[in-house]
């Protein structure tokens, strides 16, 4: 999967899975696996050993990647599909629901 319609920094809504209907900001995108890391979504518990950085160790919660097909881009609070069009010689993302260009 070479390119995704979701970029780092976008606000997305989860449309499938255990966190359905939750919203969050995209922290990172992995185009090779087609997964995105969303803030506060798909939290998993990780058991850590004590180390120099984390003196106590224990159980910590962190986000796990979620498939990009399970999230939709939010534009003005509304979930929308994303399309592309060429404007002034540049390829830009366009919200299918409203037709406006996504920054």
C-alpha cells in the first residue's frame, strides 16, 4: 500500500472495532502495513521491566496501531470519504461529503 488518504495530524473517527464512534488525532501513519496510530484509541496494556528510564516498571497503557480502513477523516465534525483532484498543478485531498479541499 503506497499511499493512504489519511495523514499525520488529521482528526479521524473510528468506524469499526472495539473503539467504534470514538474520535482522535492521528499520531503516525505506516503506509507499508496500512495502519494508523490514533491518540487514545485501541489502548493496550504493556508490561514493562524496571529500567533506567522507568525505575518502577509495571503495567502501562499505550496506543496500538489500527487499520486505516477502520477510520474515517473528520472535516468540520463530519466523517467523510476522501478523494483527490488536481488544483493549480498540485494534487489535493477533497472531502467527498462537502467537496471542500482538505488542508
